[in-house]
């Protein structure tokens, strides 16, 4: 079998591993066999393009003209714009799959196959192809495509076989070489599979911090200290990765019209904690009939209904933001779905200008009445909100038990934990959580500072430690006192800087209650719903907060407005209080633009660098065997390189032509000091002789060194 075809087959397999990984990341409908068939088809098409460039140019040009005609005389141009916009958002994780997945997948398969053929087969730039492949797998894995790791192993295995065949000194591939190559691959893959997976990584703190500061998008990638979530780029859907410095912007997220002073607009509710992130244990969505949602509170719970109008800001989502607990939602059409956590979502993604209205029941959480709910028996339906990771350090549980010691009711225990956490320093500029540490444990015992995701996570975990069901909630906090850009019709803006995380705790016989453990915000005024006028924070009045002291932070429970280091806000009594310290308002961070734009910029820069490297490598590479060769093998390898160079200059051997016939035909066209016909005779003597003569070996070497820098015209 010719070496060229073997390399083609291996390159096709390498392209297939990348395409299959990309297919899984894109949620493509194609099966493995279909992806393999498409990859081979696109590889053959690439070979045709490179062999017959003018024919291909005419063919592609006709296709472009037909495509342009269809768009000039129809409505497909709109679809093209929609497809491009959707593709960018979908790859960025901001859109759900639809019919555009098929053309996007085909474009990705074609581009990857063409690049692999050009680099690995046509130009023999294997290391560039290998680097690009590994880069794609790395980006996918950091983007939570778990199968990318497995496909990368197969890609590396195929790369080893490629190297073995490519550096084989003869034109015809020996089956023994292939056998050794596959054996080497099996050994490497087996070793990788059985390597320990919990190896402590080497820490490069200064370099890591510089990269995070320079390229903030890496903070949202898996494996980069496992950081992502609402503290960085506003509200995010999906699993909430925890830890690291906050990077937020001031872009408008929502517009709100209401008479309430404060709203906790919930968008994501999570029940499963694994020490690194919050996620949902399962999603069970049901249609909301006529917009009505059954009330989940007990019949004896008193409260009032409030109505809120929402207008979507300039971003795309299916989430309908409401407060606990929505009872009615009105939209301009389309189905509404709800899950067990009373999250709401629309039937399709909505964007700027979409309006909806919801009515929510707001319970009057009276502290004295809450003490009547003393039961600690948790219904089976609520036990999933007690889940804790097996690896949670015991000292977290011990601390929760110590804080709540002496308090008899679940509500008092919850307030005690909330009060304790509010003494920690509020600070956006925090280091990332070490990879081997539990997020809550690290925050409570070593870091002792953070922002909303730290406090909400710690409170939810500690509530579960003492047997109180709790869930982690993300969304936005709306405060009427905030000055924001207004929209027509009385709407007020809620920016990405208002993205927030808090806790909902469940009390048997009553229902779910909000808690605010983050000291940057006022504690919730139990006893008067969404009204700060004249109310006293329950925890302060009853000694919960004064019962704890913290050496590094004494909280002033104020809602902060940025004032260059000192944040001043009137409290409930009308007095001014100042919050001093190193923490900053979430809106004080510089707006660095949308995450996908930064990601595209980084990938573009990386691809540009790879192109520059490829050009350099192609023009200046010095091909040498990987392993040392004896004089005969080296002489034969050098002659093959001479033939390859002559072929690239237009001097190709005809089918059935011998080396001597080829030399007789082209010698007169080669202007060099050594006659190519003499070199051909030397090659035959070396190839078929038992022991090569030194003079022949030296002639082949001299001609190789002489000709590799020359260009001839056929």
C-alpha cells in the first residue's frame, strides 16, 4: 500500500475524531457512521479541490452565483442572517438547538476535513494539524463537552500512527510498521486511561492571575479553577460554577415596572451541590394552563398579591423572571412551562422588547408566627434539598451545628446562620478556589470574603447540614432606589451588575422563604413584605447579628451605591451609614463586552497565529527523521525527499517509469553541479547492493543538501 494513501486514511480518521467531537458538542443529529461517511466525502472533495483547483474554482463559483441569485430574488437573505446570528449565539451557549444545527454541522465537518487534508496530506504540516486538533478538543472540553476527552485520545493515537508511517523511509508502507504503530497507540491510550485523575496541579498563581485579568473569558471555562456564574457576566443559565474574582458589566438585562421597593427576580433554581458548582438534579417541565400556577404555600399563610411588568433587555433567553411565588403569568402568546421549583420559561427564546406580566403571592413572614413551625420532619418530596456531597469536610457541618446550637425552631436556626455569614467581608476581588478544595469550606475557614455566590452557597449548605431543606437561587435583585436608565411606559432598568444569588429555605407546614446572607444588601425585613419603611431587621432586633463578632469585618447593613470606596445609603431610620473597605459595587467593574465577543476575539487571534506559524513552517521547515537511521536508510530517505521536491517543482514520474528513465528525461532541465543521472545510478547501487559504498552515500547526501533549497521550472 502506498504511503500517500495510508497517510490519507489516517488523516481522515483524525478528521473524523474532531468532527465527531464537534458533532456531540453541537448536539448534531448525525450518527457516528454518518459523521464518518461525511468526513470521508469531504476529504475526497478536498483532494479533488487541490488536484484540480481551476475546475473546483469554476464549480464553486457557479454554486455561489446560484446561491446569490436565490438570495437576491427571495427571502433567504433573512434566513442567512438569522443563521449566522444563531450560530454565533449557539456556539457561545446562548441559544438552543433548532433546524440550523444541520447546516452548521455540515459547515464544521467540511472546514475541519479540508484543513486536515491540506495540513496533513497536501503540505505535510503534521505538527500544525496536531496543534489545531488538540486546541479544538481543549476548547470543547473547557466548554463542558465531556466526550471531547475520549475523542482526543483516539486523535492522539492516530497521530502516533501518522508519525510512524510518515517517518518510514520507504515509499511503500510495511504492515509491520503499522503493527508497531498501533501497539504504541494501545500502550499510550491504556496508560492514559489508568493514570490517576486526581493529581494535584502545579500552581502558577501569578501567571494564572495575569491570564485571567488579560482574558476574563477563561474564568468561565471548566478546568480554569472551575469558575463561572452570575457573579461574572450577569445571569447565566445552566450549571453554576463557583469561585474566582467577579467580572460584571453594566449592560441592561431587564426593564421592570412595579410599585414594590425590592424584588428578588428568580431565574435559576438549583438543588444539587458537588463542592464546585450548583446544578439541577433533573428537569421536569409541565405546561402552565391558561397562565395560572397553583399556590404552594399552606392555606393558613397570609400575604398579598403584587403585579409586575417585565420587558426583556437586549439579550436572548427562554427564562421568565418572577418572584417567589408566581400565581399568574400573561404573555403575548406562546406556551409557558413550569418545573417543580416554580421556574418559568417560554416556548421559545425571547429578546429585546418582549413584554410579559406576572402576579405573585407575597407571604407576610411574621417572626413570631414562624416560630410555631417547629417540625423538622422533611417530606419525601423535599429530601433532595438536603443533598450534600460525600466529600464535604466535617468541620462545615460542625460549624453549622455550633451556630444553631440553642435555637429550637428551624426559622431561628436559619436566621442564626444568615447572621453569622453576614459578618464576612464583601469583596469582588477574590482568588479562585483551589482545585482540590470544597468551595464552601474554603470560603468559611480560609478565604472569609466573597460576594453573593459565596454567601448563598454557604448558607444553603449549612442549612442542609442542620436538616433544613434549602436551594440555591440566581436571578436579579431589583431595587427602586437604584438609579437606572428608564424606558418608555414607566419601566426602570435592571443591569447585569444586579445579577444576584440568594437562598430559599423550606419550613414544613409553611413553605419556602427567601434569605439574604450577602452583607452588601439589606437583610430581608420579615413581618412586612417588600417594604422598608419603619421596619427593623429581625436578626438585629433579636440579637442574632450582635451575638457574633468577626475580626476582619464589622457589617453595616446598608444597600451600597458606589462612591469610590465609601458606599453611603440611608437606613430604615433615615440615618446615613457608610460601608468602608476594599469591596466595590458590582456596577463599578469595567464593562468588558459580551463573553462570546471576547471568545471570538481570542480564537481569531489564535487562528491567525497558527496561520503565521504554518506559513513559516512550510517555507522553512527542515524535515528530519524522528529516529536515527543507518547510512543506507538515510540515503534512501534523502532520495525520496529529492523526488518529493522535484515533484513539487513540476517534475513528476510517469506511471511505470523507472528511476533511470526519469533521470534521463529531466536531467537536462536541472541546472546544478551534480548530474541527476549519476545520482540515480548511485541510488540504484545503494538500494539493491548489500553494503552501500561510501562514495554513493556521500553523493546522495550532497545532492540532497544542494537541491532542497533550489526551485526548478518544468
